[in-house]
C-alpha cells in the first residue's frame, strides 16, 4: 500500500492569497514523483498538507483511498517519513538521534541504518577530537552530515511513504553525491515524493511535476520534459 493522491487541492494559509490553485496528482505505491519549480511556487506547502500541519481549503488528499482527515494523527506519523532540508538535531549522541525514528530498534539496526547513510564513522566515536554530543558545545556536524543523520533516522523508521526535501547546491558536489546515493537507497521500493530544486537531480523519478504559481504547469518523465525544453 501507500498510494498518495492529491485531488483538486486548493489551499490558502489565511483568508489571503491562494497558494495551491487546484492541484491533482498521484504517487502510486512504491513509485517516485518529483516536484520541481521556482521558490515560492507552493512545493513545500504540499508536504505540510500531507502531514496535516494544515488542512486543504478544498479538494482532498488520500492515502490508499482514505481521506487523510479520517486517519489518526499517530497513524499518519507512522506512515510518512520526512527527510527535511535542514534537520534540527537533539543535543545527544548521533545514535540517539537516529534511534528517534524508532525508539525500540536494536543496536544492530541503528548501526545498519548509520552504515547505509554513511555516518557509521561517528555515531558514538569521537573522530577528529569531536565530543559525542550533538549541539552547540558538542559534536560539530556539517549540513551534509546532519542531513545524513536525518536519512539514517528515516531508514530506521522505514515508513511506507517518504517526503524528501532535497539538498540545495549549498552542499559541495561530493557531499551532494553521497547524500543523493543515501536518499536513493532509502526511497527504494517506497512511495516517494521528492521536492527538488533542479531537474538534473530527479532523472530517475517515475514522474516529474513542474510547479508554477500554485499549479502543475507541466508533467512528464525527465526525457519528455527535456525534449520540450
Ligand atoms: P516553495 O516550497 O515552492 O518554495 P512554499 O510552499 O514554501 O513554496 O510557499 C508558497 C507560498 O506560500 C510562498 O509565497 C510563501 O511565502 C507562502 N507561505 C509559506 N508559508 C506560509 C505561511 N505559514 N503563511 C503564509 N504564507 C506562507
Ligand atoms: P523540519 O526541519 O521540516 O521542521 P522537524 O524538525 O519538524 O523537520 O522534524 C524532524 C524530524 O521529525 C524529521 O526528520 C521527520 O522525520 C520527523 N517529523 C517531523 N514532523 C513529522 C510528522 N508530522 N510526521 C512524521 N515525521 C515527522
């Protein structure tokens, strides 16, 4: 299971401007759909609606045919994992931060998740003189390392549905490649919605939706969109 559908979704944050102006698409179970488009187009708003941080103004969002407004909040949280662009970590060990995805996971499972996300080198060791805590006075993690902690957390949680808010070009290209590989690994076989900033990072998506002004302006696979310019 895990098919996500947006059906003619309209949304305004307040009485003001309409941010989504009738958005429809489906992410079939196990498939990957990417959303690209300029900043401010409403891409992140889609993930906030899926998590029910806000409810749609009209239309509906369903998971396996069920309106998400009828799904218990805990079930929704269990079903959807998010790898945000900028992860806020708890001031504790990296291992603790990974385990937050599934508190009853075994030590071996935490280590396996860390390995897949390529952060097993420092889940509790103190490389480069680092301390083991994460935070202001503890372990200093780069943006890329923090994002890999979020990826490891999501690998451990193993939700059927994933929302990936892609890394920006703020990362160096080597780090970006490593993160991309880790994200590919976690999304394998899961229903995945990728919020991307560039077409070039979503070559493998089953479908790409180009957002503009709160609407799906174009859709197709990577080759089709390139051919259309
Ligand atoms: P994107 O992810 O495509 O950059 P967003 O979904 O973050 O776009 O934002 C779409 C629009 O909604 C933007 O114009 C933004 O300023 C506005 N917006 C985002 N969050 C809020 C909010 N909490 N209240 C009001 N407007 C918001
Ligand atoms: P953001 O940087 O987008 O604000 P948060 O700090 O809210 O992210 O979330 C931290 C982590 O908690 C995320 O990596 C995500 O896995 C998880 N998370 C946050 N909100 C939800 C939610 N509503 N459902 C499921 N997981 C969530």
